């Protein structure tokens, strides 16, 4: 047991402690003035972090290869949860994405499915042991296995997590030695699909707006139209994006000070303690604070990539790369949508945004990295 603890990556643990401090402070500031229902969100963040650290550190004693043996079972559980949440979960914020748990807690299966998808893909790709992936026997099955959870999350609807699934697949395929011909085919298909989507969206813009309005999903139209056609979008449609940029810009180099942000700039920005928490960081701590946060993310990603290079088990490397792909995209997307270079989605800022399910699952992902690092000395292909 002591030997396993010695193999913990203390650098990653230190980074997580710093992120915990930042998250707790910023969540407290972001919920200021929201009413009594939000007063304890900072305390809940500490509790979730405590549970998360327990999960991550305990995982170092668990051999990750046991999960690889039961990948089919785990994948099946994830799919059943996605089906169940769509059929039986209550509608919250115009989506069926969360189960209500005792104590007022929410559980989001789409978050849980991320790590299960990574494990599944790592097993399938690991069978090649680094050899180039075959289109028919590797890429097509991987695409089919990934498409099912993607569609189940899309119909909830949860565009943000669905996109993350695609990013995980693409990141792992790239490291998995996919052939350049297949890469070119994939890129061509993606570019063609985007061009077709934009063309159809602009051609049938009014029909799409009316349909989504009738389906109580007008916010989808707002987000897409604001990103594709910012010059023609109405002030209401651009409201969140414009207010976010104003609030971040008002922070300048050093920010307005902790809990001193100009609330008029972010008063009507939805979920400043969750999806939009980067606005609070930029406004109160300025460019310096945002840069420090991004530096911590860089060091976290760097440490995980180093561990992946040290793996004897290629499946462990694939798992870490899948986790890295997930984190990198979430960080880029969340920050990007707040400064206007990415469309607005419901993707949270890892380890900073308030949210029990996402934080625990992120810490579980770190626990997987710890387990992989601690169990390389007994490497064997199972």
C-alpha cells in the first residue's frame, strides 16, 4: 500500500489543490446576491472536492486492467443509463439529462459515459498494439460504438457532451496510428459536413427558427445563429456573448478585485457559477488571473502526457490520451465561448465550475491516470 502511495503524482495533486482553492473562491463570488438557495455552493464545492480526492487517491490501489476486462459490461451500463435518463428523468432546463438523487443532488449519465467510452476505445485500439488501424476491422467498429452514445446524448438534447464524445474519439484515433489516407477522408467529410450544415442553416434559417421555437428549444437557434451570422443576429441573441466579453474585458490586466466585479456586466449572464464561471475570473482577477488558471491547466495536461509516454501498456496510454483530449477541448470550448471565438454550449470549465457529477467524474479520470501510473510494473496483456 505504501509503495502505491509513493507512485502518486504529487505534482498533479498540488495542481488539483490549487484548482480547488480557485473554484471555491470563485463559486462563492459568482453566487453572491443570488439568494439563499445559492449561499452554500462554495461549501458544496469543497465537499465534492473532498469526495473527488478520496476517489482519485483510492484509485491508485485499484488495478485499472480489471476495468479493461469488463469493458463490454461497462459500456452496456453506460448505454442503459443514457436510455433511462431520456425516458424517465425529469426535464430540467429544457433537457432530460439528469437524475434527481436524494439530498437534491443531480447525476448526469452523459458525464459518466465519457470515461466508459474512453475505456472501451482503449481496449479496441489496444488490440493492434500500435500497428496502423484498419478501416474495416478497427475504425468502422469504433465509429459505430461511439455513434450510439453520441446520438443518445444529442436527443436529450446535450450538444456540449455529444461534441466531447467526438473529440475523444478523434484524439484517440490520432494517437492510435490511424492512416493518413483515413485522416484525409475524415477531414474532407467533416469540412464538407460543416459547409453543408451552414448552407442549409442559412437557406432555411426562418423555418429552423420557427421549428425550434415551437419545440421550446429557441436557445439552440440563438447560439448557432449568433456564431454563424453575428452581423445579422439580434441584440437579444447576442446578449450573453456580448455581456461576457464586456465583463471579461472590464477586468483589464489585474481585475476589479475578489468579489468586487461590476455585477451590471454579468448580472444577466446565465449560470456564472457554472458554464460562465470564466467571466467571473476574467472580471475579478483580470488577464493575470486568467493566465495563471490556464498555466495550471497546461501543467496538469503536461504531467498526464508525460505519464502516458511512460506506460508499457499501450491501452493505458490510450486512456490517458482520451482523458487529455476531453480536458483540452472542454477548457478550449468553455473559455472560447466566453470570449466569442466558439459557439455557446453547456460545457463547464473542468475543476472550476460548480457541479457535483462533472467534478467527481473529472477526479475519477485523474484517479484512472494514477492507477495507470501505479500498475505499470506488473504489465501483461490481459
